[in-house]
């Protein structure tokens, strides 16, 4: 499977969102990564449904929604209605992961399951036959522009082994502190969907930065 690049809008110029989306799409990114934060599951508050509603008409590639919110089951339907191709929830954000997976599936979206840097991969093993993507967070979720945590590399390898043993088409996404150097590292450990915000939006040549990340 070809490596994919998902651009995080968190690092874009919010006063010009539709132009920023065009710029990223023109540079060849594969997905738009939309980070929803509620100030509870993570300290920060980003953006939610109204913003996605107004920018979704400017987006022509898959929307990759990353929900960093408590009790995500309350909102998955709304994001599906707003055109999410995939919805990723955090293992740590709900006592009933199974019901959220079922709900996302029933809405026809791809299911992603994310783990924070300190959550072991073994905790999500039992869901492997029902998900389309694992997201290994490579920073503590909540803010863009953080430094990549190299202690997450072993977990990326572990997640890759789990995916291989499942014999299913499951993507392995990484998110946080991804740039040219860390991008190469995570790919060599088995990641195949690289989320990037700061590195892409601050690049002098975004096309080239996308190519570099894709490897
Ligand atoms: C962090 C978010 C990331 C973030 C990545 O909690 O989930 O998607 O925007 O930003 P960079 O690439 O700047 O680390
Ligand atoms: Zn994210």
C-alpha cells in the first residue's frame, strides 16, 4: 500500500481556511486531518462542527476526523453527516469502545482507534478485526507543534506486527511532531499514514515536503 500524507489543519491560517485547504490539496496531500478537541479529554479547544460545515465544500479529498473528546459516541453521527470519510476515536476517551466502533461502522465511515503515547498497543488488540486504522500518537494529544516522542517507535513496530498478523487491510497512522527526519523513522517502523501540521504549513515548498513525507 502506498504511504499517505494527512495534513492537519490545526497549523493552518484560520483566517484563510479555504485557501489553505486548496494549497494543501494542490501540494498533493492525500487526506485532510481535522482535529477536534473539547477542553476535557485534552486541555485545548480547537474547532468543531460549524467550522467543518463551512469548509467541507472546499475539500475534495477524504476528511480524516480525529476526535480528541470525551464520550465521542455523542458526536460521531454529526461528523459522518458532515462528510467524514473516517472517524478516529481515542481508546482512552470512552468506557465503551465497542459501541462507538459499531456506531461509526453503521454510519458507513472508516473506523480509526487511537492510543496516547503511554497506552500499550495490547489494550486495543481485541478490536483489530473491526477497525480500519490504528493511530499511534507520537506526542501527547492536545497541541500542534510539539516534539516527536522517540519512545513511541517501539509501539509503532508493535502495531505493525499486530496489523500483519491480522491479515486485514489496516492503515497505521502516526500523529505529532512529524517532519522529514521523524517521517523517515516512523516509516521504517511501519507507519503508512503520516499526519503533519507544522512541518507542512511552514514548508517553503509544500509539494516537496509532501513527497518527502510520503517517502
Ligand atoms: C495533536 C494533533 C495533531 C497535530 C499535529 O494533538 O492531533 O494532529 O495537529 O501537529 P504537528 O504536525 O504540528 O505536530
Ligand atoms: Zn490529530
